[in-house]
C-alpha cells in the first residue's frame, strides 16, 4: 500500500522532471533547435525520449534528469533513446544523437552516447553525470543576421 507521504514525494519528483524537460526545450529553441517535450508521464517500455530536437539534418533524442550534484541514467533508458532513433528516424546514424541531459541547479551537462556501444551491446549498466563533469556536447547558437 502506498502511503500519502509517498504520493506527495512522487508528485514532487515528477514535477521536477517536467520542469527540467520544459526548460531544456526552451534552451534548445533559444539556440536555434526545433524541440518538443514528449508528454509521456509513465515509465514505459515504449522507446520514447523525454525531449526530441532537430537542427538542420541532425536529430537529437534526450533523456533528462534533474538533480543537485549527480544524475544516473539506467541502461534501459539509454537503450530506449537508441531504439527510438533506430526504429523511427529514417536517416543515417551519423545524423542521429542519443544525449543524456543532466540539469544540475542552473548548470546543464550533456553527454552523447556512442552508437558503437549500443550496436555491440556495450552500454554501461548506469551512466553517471556529475556536476564537475564537462560533457561532450555543446549547444551551438545560431547567429542572427545583421541588419
């Protein structure tokens, strides 16, 4: 039986994730990406990312975590990003990106996972992003035309 306190904590946890997903969409849009949040509120086996973005010919699938110092991404969630990109996005793999996004306070850290690791079944059991990490993805801003 789920206690009332547990329900409140679960709601608070979900709101944090919802908030970070929406913030990421705004950050991506501000940097010239077309981005949307995927409104799936339950952890399912469907291969759906938290956020989908596109810039030019590149497509990005994001798994988003909100934490204070470190964020863990289980292998199953990482695999879902690759399944989504593999099964539903009909372009070459070099244009598809599975990205882990950690929202750590005001700081965002992005880590792109490698296709080779997924194809060879060598994804880590858990990927971890710590606040002191640098990440391996930088959002490139779009230059506004001069008047």
